[in-house]
C-alpha cells in the first residue's frame, strides 16, 4: 500500500505535541491564587489516560497517511487536531477536579506550559488541515470551529469549573460581562467613526490628488505613535477643554476615561480604512470608468453605482483590519480609566495573579477572532459575484 508523504508542518506539530505531554508541567497546583505552585506532568495529573494523547499524536504520522483520498486525509487531520485540543482542556479540568480539596477551598490549579504547547501544536496541525481543504467551505468551517465548540461545551457542562481561570471568571462574572460589553462598545464606536472618516478621506484623496499626500502623512504619522503614548497625549488637552467648555464637561469629556480612549482608538483605525478605500478606487480598470461615462452616468452616479460597489470588498477588508486592531488597543485604554477587558489584565499584573491576566487576554483574543470571522463572512457575502469569480 502506497503511503502519503507526511508533511513537514504536520511532523513539526506532532513533534511539539509529543514534547508538550512529556515535559513536567502540564498543570500547576497552588495552595492559593498567589502562592508559588507545584508543577505536575500529564502522567501525574491524569494517570494512564495520558496514553491516549500519545496514540492520537502518533496516529497523525502513522495512521492518517494511509488514507488515499486527499480531502478525507486532511479532514481526518483536522478532526484529530481538534480532538487533541479539546482533550487537553478536558484532562486539565479532570486534573483540577482531582486536585481540588474541601480542606483548602482556596487551592487553585492553573494551566501550565505543557497545556499551552499542546494547544499550539494542535493549532499548527489544524491550520495545515484547514488550508489543504481548499474551497470545501463546509468541511473547512467544521474543522475551524469544532475545537472551540467542544471547549465551550466542556465549560458549559462544568467539566473545567475547578480550573483557576474558570474560578476567576465565576468570582468576577458580573464585572466581566460589564467590562466585555464596554470593551465591545469602545472598539465598535471607534471603528464606526473611523470608517466614516477613513472612507471620506480615501475618496477625497482619490478625487483630489493634491490632498493625497497630506491625508496619508497624517494617518501614517498617527500609526507610528505608541498606543500608550497617544492615550497619554490626550489627557492634558481634554482636561483643559473640559475645564474651559462647560458643554464638553456635561457630555462627560475629561482628561481620563472614555473620551481620550475613543479619540485615540478612532485615530488608530484611520490608516487601514483610508488606505484601502484609496487603493480600491485606484485599481478599478479605466475601461469600467469609460463604460460608465459612455452610458451617460455622471461622476456622482459612477461613484455610487459602479466604483463603490466594486471597491466595497477592499474597503471592508480595511475595516476588518481596523476592528481587530481596535479590539487589541482597547486593552491599553484601561490604563486611563476607560475600562474594558484590559482591566483584568492590569489587575492581574498588579496582584501577580496570572490566571486573572489570562482571563482578560484570552477573552480579548476570542473577541478579535470572532470579529475577524464575522467581517470576513460579510466581505464574502457583499463581494459581487463577478469580482469574486475573477478573483478565484
């Protein structure tokens, strides 16, 4: 029987995966959330069940290559990668439950290096499988999100409640929901305002080439300023205007809080949207423009009925980039009292509580991934069939 060649990416993922379950730190047990902990390897944490991990990783290079059909082989690779990710989460939860003690309700079990390396290895293999599934959207979607769905079911079923990060979530549940909504609101408003300004700037720069250089000089310059510095630069002028203009003070504009964060996030969102708007209009073939004029369209009609629909997918790609960037930058906004999930990151740093840091950081990552996926789906849906067909 002819074997399929094992790809180097899969081999690298398997090597890392086998290493992750062999090192002496899959979970860490602490007598309380701040104390130094004791690292436990996979064998100590879950016993003989660790063999299942070895079998699944080895099957990626021993069993899966036996499958002749490329689609089936890549699908099997994706299934195993998702299974390894979900099992890592499940076994960490089982270990935490076994280590939980009624005599010490303050004890915590945290995810350690072995768990994260196993997750990274599974992700490497998963990305490889997803890319090789090509245009099969159904299998691709299942492969991409099955692991996240499995982890969500474990969390909903209470299988991982004893993990320290889940205990941090339970202890801060109401506040977590409030800060998550605030994070989404800040980043969402900033990107919305940035989209209006950025698209306008892009159109102006395209229509009037004399304004191209100053427009991009401004948005490029803003992008070079570190986020924390830009937030800080907003404090003094906004505090001054708040003191001197009562109307602004009534609106809640102050040197710290929402106002400087919103302004800074909006400024950061301008470059991708402005650049993509300008580029998308510039690359429309001149023949299309001439055909529009030949049909008797005015410049305004041409812009609204021809240029903007053709440019929309590229413009939305800029919005997608800005949205992911804004979600990340909103983390720093917590430093100036704007709130958001960055509050948990900063609080965790201040208390030397790594699981509180992870609670904020992982939530931000998931929100960014969800926004990226949703906007990509919107781009696909709004792309004219002729444009998408030509792209393919």
